[in-house]
C-alpha cells in the first residue's frame, strides 16, 4: 500500500496552510475537532466546510457521524455522505451502535472508517465487516500506561495476516519519531495535526544547509 497522510483538523485556516504543499491525501475531522475550531456540528453547516476542503484538493474528507442509537447514527451518516458522494468517508466509533450503522453503510458502498480503536481485537471486527480504515489512537493508548507502539504493531500484523485491505489510520501521533517508527513497522496511513505537520519540516541541519546554498548562490551570481 502506498503511503497516505491525512491532515487532522477542522480549521479551514490550517487547511489553507497545509493542503497546497501536496503532502496530504485528505482531511480527517470529528465533532471534537469541529468544536475546537469553532465550527458548528450540523449537517447543513458542514456542507460549505466540505466544499472548501474539496476546493483545496482534498481527495478524501473523513466526516464523523453522530447519534446515540444505530438509526440516528445511520441517518446522520447518510446525510453526510450526500454532501459529496464518492469523496466523503464516514467515520463511526467502533461500538455496537456504530457497528450496526456501519454494516448498512458498507452494504451501500459508502467508504467507512471505524474510529476510537484501542484494542487489537477491534481491528479484526473492522476487517471482517469490510471497513476501509480503522483509526487506533496511539498517544491515548500510551496514556493508559500501555506500550502503544507494540500494540499498533500487533494490530498491523492482524491486518496483514487476515488478507484484508483494511488500513490502519494511525491517529493521536505525538512526535515525528512515532511516525517513523510505525512506518518502519509497516504502517502506511497516518493522521497528522497541523503542529506535527510543521514538525516534519523542522530540522536545524536542513535549514542551515539550505541557508548555505542560498548564500553560495548569491556569491556565484556576483
């Protein structure tokens, strides 16, 4: 599978800063990110937000459905998917209600991401149901006192040995070393916060070398 990065933000200003660089395949959001960005978590309000993401070159926009009961979750998901058919991937939590809604969404050919993954066995559920992605929370698993890197490696091994096309959409990354360590273990799909995206381009040695090139270019011109 090819490497795939998603910008984890609901802030259009962050989208405008980072999407033009060409690094990101898509954008992931959820109700918490919407609240943090001062956006309204309502289907009609997300219409204009979705359009802006697509205008900026987002190939996949992940929108999270909400609703405590399976039917409410399903209705919300279907309304979100209609905002841009074929470009929206629906996120649902890997709960009983989420799973019931997911089965019907997948049956209709709607791309689906199971989110809030904390356990390796949840990956098997997502693979068995035919989801496109599952999002394990690396940093939050670590916060529970567990070896989050090893647990995600186990999750990836479950996917590899199942023969499924499911992708681990690794979320809650805290450092660039998290990214490189998991990529070395075979993971290919990651969500990055704007802060972590900036960290990818923060290397003093590289900046110093680039500055030297510019200085030398000026001397050559003279």
